């Protein structure tokens, strides 16, 4: 992943985290999807104590950035999402 793209994504995710009334969520959701490919929104919502509609909305935002892929009601990281998280853990 190019540095310019990483910076753009960092800025967008930080903006969403700051604007969230319930606190940061982007890294949590990305890591949850990475650690459990195919996880359903309802499972994530139950575990986090969040409304299912909120988790779906957040997953859609990540999908719009190209970080998450949706298949029915389940989610998995895209190649770009995996590269983004791998770069953050270095």
C-alpha cells in the first residue's frame, strides 16, 4: 500500500472515530473482521453491545474505503484492508 493511500485512510478513520458518540470503532471492527472472516454483523453487535444497524453502517463505511468486503450479512477484509492493518502493526 502506498504511503499516500495509507495517510488518506488514516485521516478518514480518525475522523470517523472522533465523530463517533460511542468512541473509536474503526480499528476494533477491522481487527474483528480480520480475526474472524465471515463474521456476521449480528455477532459483532452482540459482542460489542452495539445495535446491529450501527455495525452494518460502520462496515459499509469501511467497505466504501475498500477495506472490507460484504457477502450477504457477513464480512471479511479485502486485500487492501489486510495490507492496511499489516502496515499499522509494524
